[in-house]
């Protein structure tokens, strides 16, 4: 998280991410990400290419 607060819900467990927090969501894991405030949230999302290879 860069700015604001975001709630991440995985298997019913809620975690609130605040600035400078991070999390890992495993492949095929069902999740929900919510901004429960009226404030802007900014986050960086990094995902690998499928199969670990960059498309040509």
C-alpha cells in the first residue's frame, strides 16, 4: 500500500493494509479487496507472467 487503507479478505479472514504494508495472494486463491472508506487508496500490484515467461 502506498496510500490509504485497503481491506483484503481471504477465506473469511480480514486484514487491513495501511501505507507500507504488503501481502501475498497465492495463485487461484479466492480473495476480495475492498476500500471501505471514502478516501483514495493507492497500491502497487505485481503479478508474474503465466508460465513464468514473458510473451514475445
